[in-house]
């Protein structure tokens, strides 16, 4: 689960970490009064969406698609600038390299005080899957895309693995500060900040904290100028305060509804809907559809013990996507019995009045009964023995419609 | 022989009085596995009806292992308690007999709980953790066998193919594919789809390499992380037995979690095509489609003079 920058900054501020004064706004009026209140010569006017690359993004009018402004993060030197920039940002569509071409409508702004920047750094904390430990990554190349730095100048990225129980030691933090060329006050400020940030990472069960840039000011203090914070969904049960920060408008509504029904769904751009049990098999089903010349419309895992109602919900979610021209059901019955799936498929297709072609492949527990149930129905359901056969059939059935 | 779990292994069930625990323990007993009892805090002294037999329940793992000399435990407790259950089992096996295999089926355990649990298990030499978020491990026997987890037992048969996989139902596909070319399995291990887990690909491959019953290995990966690439490198240097593979997620978009918590392409890393390229470069023949695994395996067995 991701949150907005302004929410991340609030968490940092509450934890005593060094951030600049700032105000969250949802209207131009609020932005102007925030400017008056901050009383800073320059302020940053920052679009708040759950995607990176905001500064280099472009704002478009969502109605006519006209370009409104280059850059979703602006430095304002006057009240007029603030008015101008907030008007151009709020309600418009911000396209960055992380949002995809469709972009995201900006409903939230953060107005933040300025500071005198001496140097920009990169800092991130995440969990290293291979080492099974939290990992701190830092670089002197702040403000840049970390993937690009990793590609062009990997020695510039310093990595420190941290024991989750003991936290970052003063020695580890000091060594890292020195690797970044920080001395004296700057080093002390860095050590204190890093220990606090790591404690926050563990206490709040973050999946990732990325600060790009972390800055050193002219008076040698370190300030967290950015806040990209993600949380481990599996740990949200112990963080009701974090759950409250969720902005559902930033997430796909069908994906949320699927999750509520115990399904795992990801929308894709193709036209063949998939309904599968198991995440690995669901991905493999998409892959094989592609292999036979089709394009999958979604990833959908109904899980290990789906019932008739969940199968029905799964169908209705798949069919909400107007691009879907046909559906492939692929079930390897383990705990899940194929006869139950077959009944679920029949009742769902009847209830939803499915007209698109449907191919069903059932194997595993009770597959004979499952196939017999499908064969006995007078619905237009095609069956397949293998995944390859199923994919081939649905691709050709859709091609035949064109 | 097989790996880690012999077909008559004595198995405890943590969370045996819960729905999932009772249901799957009953299925294991039906398959012929030696379930010797279970643990649920606060329910010690009770018994649980597993269909063909009734087994005792203890409050703590140490007492349960002392009473049964169990070789393995399987965890079906809810996510918020699973990390602690792993640590309890690891300490108990270590204190009572110095060895043990812990299989954690639970999905949805907080990542940092797993960071702590895996660090603890790693500090104990004789104890192995499989999972979490996995179907478990099965060693099919001449009659029945040790089924420790949620996989459908009846699709398996004893044989000489080792299987290791991040995914549940894809493991079942791989099993069915071995059966389609008249091969059975030595041991099938689901290592799970979480970002932080216990046993990895290399642990399994290395055990299969040493296991006299195993002649060849099927390895099933998926997007996310770099475990497949590291395993491929290991295979190139250390493995004499044929390995065939499949990687799910060729069409997965970057930045989206595909069901499993660990199945995500982040920062352009962890793509299926990188993994397949690394595996092929290491001499692991990969199928494009799970329905081809049998054919690819058959070819590898023939080339190795095993068919």
C-alpha cells in the first residue's frame, strides 16, 4: 500500500525526522493561504499522486487532452506563481513515466517551504529478498533515477544490510555518511536521521522508503525533501493508523472489489479474460494465451478454495472490462473440486447472460464430473484438455468473431 | 531415499484444531502419511478426529516432539501468529532432537516477521524451514507417502524426478507432466511465493543432486527477485543431473504484484525473460508452456541416456 508524499512527511515529522514545513491542499484558495502561512521566500508546489517522475511529468486537460504545463513539481517565487501553478495542477491529468499514457488526475497538492540546497543525495530502505534482511541504499547522485545510476555508475551506490532486531548501529550509519562524503555536522545529522528513519521503517512495517532527494543544506543539516513510503499489505492488521491513509482513488476500483471478494485481479490491456486458480498458473495462462497469438485482458487468481459465489464475482469483474471478447477458465483442482467449479461456471454464465465465447479447462480432483456437467449443459461452453489447447481454442474463437 | 522427508516421516500439525489444520491433516492421513499429533496453545490434552485416526493435541511444540519424536511439523496458523509458530518449532526441534523440518503453508505473513523468523532458523544448523505461502512438500511412497501440505496427493507417484517450485498449482501441472511421460517423483518441494522464505531453489537443487533416488529435476520459477538467476549460476557450476524449467510471468506488466507477494517486477528487475535467459545459459532447458514440460523433460532424459 502506498501513500502520498504529504502523508509520508507527516509520519516523518511525527517521528522527529528533519522535514521542511508544508501544507496539504486540495484547492487554489488553500494553496494561497498555505503560502501566506509558510512565510517562505520560495515554496515548492508539488502534485500529489502515487507515482514517481512527477517533476519531469506533463499536465494535460482531462477533457480535451490539451497540454497545460510541463512539470508536476514547481518552484514558486511569488503568490502569483503559487496561484498559477496550483490552478494548472489541480484537476488536471499528470502523465509521468510511471503513470503510463493514461496518467493520473491530481486532486491533492503539497505546498512546502524552500531551503538552501548544497547537495542532493539518494536514500532508500527496502527488504533484500535474497539476503532476507533490510537493506539501506544511498548515493551521492541525488535527484536522479536510481535505476539509471545502477546502470551507469553502480559504484556510486552504497549498500548496507541491517539486522532488523538491533537496527542501524552508529558505526554503520557513520561509515555510510563517510562513504557519501559527509563530515562533521552533516555526518552527525545523517546518523541521527538514518537511525530514526530505520526505526520508522520497522515500526510501521514499511515495504519501502525512498528519499530522492535527501539534501544537505548550506548550514550542513540533512533534510528529507522527498517521501515515497510503501507499506507491507500483510502487516496492515497491526497498523490501523496507516490503513486510514489509504487513498482509494489512486487504486483500480475493480482491483479493490476483487480483493474484498478474496480474489486477486490485475487488469491488463488485452481482450481474453482469464479465470485461474493459483498465482503461478494464472501467470502461465496469460503467457500461453500470448504464445498462441492472443492478448490476456487480466490476471485473476480465484485462490485455493473458491466457492460458487466467488466464481460468479470473478466472472462479473472480468466482464466489466469492455475490451473482453472471450474468457478462458483454467482450473487445476487440488483442494478445489472441478465439479464445483463447473457448477459455478454454469450459474455465472446464466446469471450474467454471457454471450462471449468461453473455453473451460478442468483437470485434477473430480475432473470427469466437472467435464460431464459442462457437456450436459446447453450453454455454448467449449472444453479443453490442456492449457495449450484451451489457449488455442479461445484465440481462434475470438479471431472468428472479427 | 528422497530429500529431507522420508515417506514414513512422523509429522506434527501446528494449528491442528483449526479448520485448515484439521481438513488438511485428514487429507494427509487419507494419503497414508504418518500424522502423529498436533499443537494448539490452550487445547493440550484434547484429541482431534482425522477420519481414519484420532491424534493427541499438545500446548507446546517441545512437549509434542518429546512425546512423538516427530521429524517434521506443518504450520496452518493464521498469518499474525505464524512467525512466532516458526520460531517456536525451530527452538523445539533444536532443544529436543537437534533436527527437524518445518513446513509453513500460511499465506499473508508480514515480511518483517519472516525476516526475523528466517534469521532465527538460519542460526540453528539442524532445522530447515520450507515456505511460507507454499503448497508444502511431498515424498510419494510405495503405498501413500509423506504429504506435508495442501497438494492433492492422488496425482503423485513414487519415482525419480525431483520438483521444486515457487507456485502451487503450477507444481501440480509439473507433477502431471512427469506422469504424462510415465515418470514419478522423488520429492516435490513448494518453496512459496513470498519475498522472504526459508528453503530456496539452490537448497533443493543441491539436495536433489546428492539424492540417489533423483535422476532429474523440474524447476518452476516466476517473476520477482533473482533466485532463479542465482540458481541457474549454481546449476552451471555444480549440477550433473539434468534440470528442466519453466518461468511464469512472461506477460506480467512491471510494477504490479501478480497474486503472490513476491511476484513483482520492480525497477525493471525480476522479469521472466531474464530468468529464462539465465537458465538456458546454464543448460537448463525451459518450456514455453507448462503443457510442454513433459516433452522437454523426456528429451533431457533421453539425451542423458536415462530413457
